């Protein structure tokens, strides 16, 4: 829901060169507070609510048609790596930074091909300058390095070599996998006993999806005994399996059948909720179940990044992030919030994007690293950080480069409880 025009004019720093120095009197005048009474405020809110209800009804209809609620996931540790420390001294430590950055580049670009791009060696050579933290962990005879890189630094590094960038808000994939071995079929579930190729394939899926930052969910163990469902998965009857998945939140549902022919393993799949350039079944092959799972996840991440990833040119622009503020109920709240954000040196521009009830979404253009912006926002006690979430799986959310920041607006301090 777009805000009225006078809000848009009020919040754009570009329209006011002295944005950070603006005083309350000028601010109120700029957003026409003098011409708005509390009753007018109520009229604006009620009008927005009526329009929003229409949008909600339309959205609900679409959701019902898709038979599933979108569950996009904000991936944590997207810019972190944990690698073995080979040797001792500064040279070994520097080499570990490069190894960690290689993992992060693949995860954020969505393809192993990023390591073959021209200029990637130069990027890897600057790994240490992109670090935000690191720690050497000693576990017995092996030492490892846990490290995190700056989200903005990684994004701009990928943009410098014209590589795509896949943000932290990613689609949740429900994978129904039927594996056939020695004439018998088994359903790959999230937990429960599996053996042989089924166990190897499940383990491979877990390792690969974690390494590539792909949110993945498998059906519960209770579904394993449903032979009719297993046949529907093998036959790739999407509508039937969709009906059995109504209570499972996801963005995409994949029906996968895994089989073996001689020394080769094959995984063929169709997707529901995601359209690609190749309709019908797609497939990958490998020489073992674990390698097949890796190939499958690799291919899925490439498909997703082709749709949701930003191009190098787009990712190279000055970073923006969406800030969701809960508990915003008055026009006075808008004024105070904007003034608070104006005092943050790293914030270059503030634009209101959407109102949903008492939630206000604002888009911040900022400089520096995202973690530094978080730290600055947290210094204002009226802005209380809330658990991260991607929100609804809209195209815009899935194409965002950085996680949504969520705060609760608390204009008055909460009094301490005396016991």
C-alpha cells in the first residue's frame, strides 16, 4: 500500500539537503501537520485500511489458488564460514580467509561458476579487508577459523565482477522425494530410520542445502507409510501431492524421483509454485546418492538465482534495506521516527513504502555495513529490535539483497518493575 503523496515528500532526504539538521518545527511544516487534525489522521488510516482490505481479499484468493501459504525464510549466517586452519602463522590464517570467502561467494552468487569469473582472484585477495569478525577454534588436533564477512562488502565485490547476487530472503522448498533401489521405493523424510542409498541421499541434501543457503523442508516421518502418496510422487501427480501438502508452509513444492541405472544415479523433478524456462521434468545425474543430492541442490539454487538474483549492475548501487516498524499509530510517530533516523550518519535517505495497520515499512539508503546500521538504530531505546523474518513471499521481498530489519516503536520507556 503506497502512502499518500505528502508522506512521500516529507520522508525523502533528497528533497531536503539539510535533512539531518532539520528541527521539529520545520519538519512538521514540511509534512503539513498544521493542516492535519487528529480526525483527519483517523480518516487517512481508515481509508488505508479499506484499500488494504481489498488487497488482502485479492491476495487471499491467490493464496487459496496456490493452496499454500508463502513461507520465505531469512537465511542466517549467509556471510559466515567455518574452515580448517592449515598450518600456523599469518600465511595460514590469510589462506583460511580466502577459503572462507570462496564458500560465501558461492552461497551469495548462487552458483559455483562465480569462482571461474574473471577478476575473482582479485576479490579473494582482499578477503581480510572484508572481514567483520573471526575466531580461531581449537578442537583437539584440528584448528578451525570461524569468520564473518560484511554483507555490503560481499555484494559489492560480486558486483565488481558482474556476478549475480542472491539476497538473504529465500524461498522455502518442500521436497517430496521418492527413491527406488533394488525394486523398492522409499520416501525421504525429515527424520526416521533410513538405510543405504536413502540415508546417503538425505544426508547429502542436508549438507548441500546448508552449504548453499537453500531453505529446505522434507515431509514428516509419518508420511512414509502412505503407499498411495509414494506412487503419486513417483508419477509426479502434482495436484494430488499438493492436496496432501496443504498444512505445510512453503513457497515451492518439488516432486523428485530418484533411480539408478548401472553406475549412474538420476534425479528427475517437477516444481509447483516456480516456473522455469524448461517446463516438464528436469533431471541431474551423478555417480552416487550423495553426489546426486549435491547436484540437485546446485541446480535448484541456479534456478532460483536466475529469477530472484540481482544483476551485478543493480547490486553495485548504494545499498538499501527495508525497515519494518511495529506499533506506529499516530502521525506524531512518523515525525519522531523520521527524526530519529535522520540523526544516524549512515542513513542517506528514508522513503516510506507501505502501511499495514500499525506497521510502517520504510526503505533506507545507507552507507557502510548493515551490522553497523543495526548498531546505530539500536542506540535509540525507542526502537526495540524484533526477531528477523522475511515476511510474505512477494517477488519484491525475495529479490531484496539484505534481510528485512524489524523493530517495535516504543515512544515511552517501559517502567521498571519493582518487586
